[in-house]
C-alpha cells in the first residue's frame, strides 16, 4: 500500500556503505516486497537520511528505477523506532536475517510484512520471546507455502490430540508417532499451541524451537545465521 505521494511503507532489513557517501539498503516494503535501493549521499555531512535508514525504524520511502537495484528519492519516518533492548534485539536481527534468506526480491508478500511488523511490536512490548519467534516463523512458512498443518494429520485429516506424540517432517506434514518412536516426536499439546499462536508453556519451549528450526532448515541454506551467534554473545554477557 502506498502512502501520500506514492510512498511505500517499509522497514530496513540490512544496510551497508556504498561508495564514499552512499548507502545500499535492503528494504521490505508493503506492496513491493524485498528489494535493494541506493541512498545517494546518505552518509554525507549530517544528513538525517542515514539516521533514518536503520533496521526497526518504520519508514515511508520513495524509489525510482527499472532494474533490480532502485534509487531512493525520499525517506520519512513512519512512526517511532521499535524499542528493542536486551535479548529482544538479537531476536529482531534474527527476523531480518531469516527474511533476507527466504524472501525473493520484488515479490510482494503483504501478509508476511504484517506478520513481521507485528512480531517486532511483540518483541518491543516484552512479550514471551520464544512464543513471538515461533509465531513469526510459522506464519512466514505459511505465507511462502511451506508450512505443514500442525493441528491435523496428513492421512485422513484427523485432529491432533493434545496427549499424543507426532512426527512433523518438512514437505510431508504431521503424522502420529509410532509407539516406539514417541520420544522423538512432538507432543500434540505443543503442536496445538503453535497452530493457535498461543504463548508457549515452559515445557513446550525447547520442543517448539527444535521443530521450527527443522522446518526452516531446508530453506535457510547451509550458511550459519549470524543472529544466532549474536544471541549467544548476548547471553554470555548477561550471565
């Protein structure tokens, strides 16, 4: 959706220096998806453009160009930056890194943009971090067509039962775990909580994290995520 004057509502996923005075930013915009853009002269003097073009700052942007890399013509704040401190900050960088890996360029994903914006708000508001991250991961996979049904099994469509265990495999869906393999499965109560987007109980956190990591792994590629290392470093300083 464009704002006044054809501006796009956007957030910065990544930025780096470009030339002597410019920035190359990777933007995620409502109505346009993910795309790279050059902010010419953004680092020159005391221009406010560089200060605005930061991750987690809601923006209105204007762009021109016909190639893959566009040129920024206007940048305005679209609200206050998300207040992300402590463990919420590396979690937010994790969201950006996952979007950079999974989203193709110039492919609008407005529902995913809404999920991303909502997840940043949840992290900034101090909501349960694991619940917010799992909720986002599953909505992202769903928006890209990769998410299995977590509340029904693939064979026959029977409802998942809270006190049973299930195997959830990428590309294959949810199946009842055999009795001898129940210990390797996921508890139905965890699957139902994830499907509903509920806050995870303490006993469900590790199980849900392992499941979502397994579902994302085929799409993220082999390169380690830098944001996970950032979180480990933060945790080391906090203890």
